């Protein structure tokens, strides 16, 4: 596998890919199969806009489907226990859990975390975990998948398009799409659209408020991750950064996209009864 061909199909679809500390060479030489698995899983990733709205900004079902696709081909959750001994006696131990680890037949491993929409300090946790695990010889490369620049920057336009397509002009109409703003959010929206001086359009106000509350600058997105890596967080672990583009958001599912969310909520409610 040539270097220029790594993640070629993803790059063609505007995924952002960045390699650090010789990660490109290591992947091309030692992990071509893992690259193919990851590329195929990401190539099939879509997130219906209805899932973003109904999920209130939390991890979408689309992201969960990506996790399942990775797990199905061997990228599984793994807990690493690193123990230090002096003259055979245990003196210190540390546990590091990684959501997706691909173990190869020769014992080498790749670690991967997906940060769709968390608080940005989670990057520090992930990168420090990768650094320690690499230093202890547990992993060869660390990979982080996150919201890319286009997805983060265009989220308000995506939400506004959803409102336009569905002709939503009031808070009550959002309920049928699985989202009910809090009383505080309702008050803030109502204040802006009913003020005497320069009242604003509901769709603009809701899109702005929703995105600011759920996908703000202090959440996990490409710039926050790239800034940390440039400062050396996680160094010297070889790293691959993958940014999800706005093109993975789809608009043609409609109400059926909510069925999976409703089923998951019902399942969770039933489990809570036991």
C-alpha cells in the first residue's frame, strides 16, 4: 500500500486526515489490513440530521453504528493494566481503557477513540493514555476520530436546513422530531423572537441556540484536537487524526430515522425497571 493511497477514498469525500510522528509510514508498512477495515467502516458512516436534533447534541445513533461496525471487525473495547514491580513485588499499577483496539496476530495493537461531541478536555485524557500505552509498548499508534472542520463550522447551517425542510416555525413543532427544549432554552428563544426592537426569525434563533448549547467551541472538534497535538500532547506516540466532514449528515430519512432512537429509549426504560 503506497503512502499516497492511505485513506484515499475518505480524503476524496472531504474527511480530514493528519499523520504525526511517522504514523503514515507505520500504517503503510505494518497495518494495511487495519487501514482497510477503518476506511470501510468510516466510508459507510452517515448521521441523519433527525438523529442530531433528537439526540440533543449527544452521541448520535450514527456514531454508535460506527462503533458497532468497528467492533464487528475486531476493533474492540480493551482495558490495559500496566503494573510495575521491584524485585518481583508490585509497586504501582495503572489501568487504561480504550474504546477500540485492533490487535494484530503478531501482538501489535492500534488504539482508537471516537470523540463526536464531548467536552474538549477528553482529548487530553485520550492523548495521555496513548502516550503512556505507547511508552509501555502496549500500542504502536493512536487514532482519534472527531468532528471535522466543515462539520463543526457548518452545524448551524445544517440545523437551519432541517428547520427549513420541515417548515418548523415554533418550539412545539420540535416535539414530533424528538426534541423538547428546556424551560431556560424556551425562555431565551421566546425573548429573542418576541422582543419589540428587531425581533428575530424563530429558525435562526433556534439553530443558533441549539448549536451554541450543544456543539460549542468548548466541545470536541478538529481545531481543539489539532491545537493540542501541535503543543506536543501525546508526543511521541504516533498519531492519526480523522475529521468527520459535514457530508456525512443526511436529510432524506425523515421520521423513520427516529425509530431507532425511540427503540433504544424504550429498551433503556425497561431495563431500569429491573
